[in-house]
C-alpha cells in the first residue's frame, strides 16, 4: 500500500473520530451535569423534609408542654378552690403560690404555642388562656370561703353570669378538649407538602 493512501486514510479516520468523539464527550458532560443537578435537588428536598420533621417535633413538644401545664394548673386551682372547704392542713398562701407558679408555667407554654402555630391552634390555646385567667383570679377570691362552693362572675354566651367553681373548671376543661381536638387535626390531617 502506498504511503499517501495510508496517510489519507489515517487523516480521514482522525477526522471521523473527532466528529464522533466531540458529540460523545458533550453528551457525557451533559449527563454528568444532569446527574449533579438531580443530586442537588434531591439534597434540597431531603433538607426541606428534615426541616419540616424537626419543626413538627418542636411543635409537638410545645403542644405537649401546654397540655402538661394545663393539667398542673387545673390540679393547683382545684386544690386552691377546695382548700378552705376541706380545711387543708397546708397554709392557704402556700397553696395559692403553688397555683400562681402553675399559672405562670401555663402562660409561658401558651406563649410558645401562640408564636409558632397556625391560627386555629393559636385561637384554641387563647381560649385556654382566657379561662385560666378567670380560674386563676376567681380561685383567689376570699369572699366565698365560707360557702360550700364558691361562686363568681364569668363571661357567658349572653353576657356575664354567676358560675360556681365547678362551672368555671368545666369551662376550662372544655377549652382544653377543644385545644386537643384542634392540635390533633393539625398534626394528623394537615401534612405539609414538600415542594
């Protein structure tokens, strides 16, 4: 074979390899870029999911904190209400201080939930706060200590009404039940979308 023909074939082969090789290299680079982009998107979705999970865990802890504080405050308020009737051996000021501490703990827990909750959960926790205020101030009333069951004014559907201590505690308990129902709905039904 003549050297000119061999050189011509080699040149044509090199041109053919270059013509085929450049698009192949381009396609490989494009595939690598897409894979990297997909990895970044997957990492972003994973990070958002982790953030949502962490946020819901923090919210769940805050919601539980309100329930715990609500139960403790109710116990302390009931103890303060019944102390004069049952002739509790503890000092009334000590029982009142215990109730005040439980009330402050409840207000702190409510503040946390109010800051980082949807409107319906914030409204239900506000209802607990309103009834807790009524209960707190009413339990401290010394006017009714000689009665079998103290009474006081509370806000009713048709304006203020006289209510017994058990009625005020019932209102507080109903607010607690509404709060639990609202929180359950939020935590179980409203699953945030990951976009």
